[in-house]
């Protein structure tokens, strides 16, 4: 059983080369894919058009996996460190068997 917190650090972007490259070169795609994955559905064009998706995706990940809720931290993290938080979310989803397409 995985702990009730993110398994990788916020600054662990280089621990997964594929996700790191997507975070650097295709951040809107990775962020949209994370949102669709946490919703357990396919990614659509609407995912690319929703600006606060990183924040809401992170909240959903916390809820889905029973993590401690920290809305202030998530708001700051997704506002200041969007690439790092998006990559951390992707690593978490991938580790928990959600497929990054």
C-alpha cells in the first residue's frame, strides 16, 4: 500500500525522463493528460483550454488517493512551480497505474 502522500518530491523532475521531457517541451499536453487521467477518461480539447486545471487536478489526486488536503500549498505550488507540480502529478499517476498516453 502506498503512503497517503505524493511518492516523489516536487523537485524530482529528473527521476522520470519521459515525464521530464513532456514537462519541459509539452507542458500543456502533460497537464491536460494528468487531468484526463485523474478523471479516468480520454483527453479532449477542452482540457487544453482550462487554465486552472493544474490546481484542480492536484486537488483531485489528493482526494482520489486519500492524501492530506492542503489547498493553500497546492495553490502556491501550481501558481509558482507549474512544471514541477505537473511532473510530480504525472509521476504519481503513472506510479499508481494510471497510464500516461
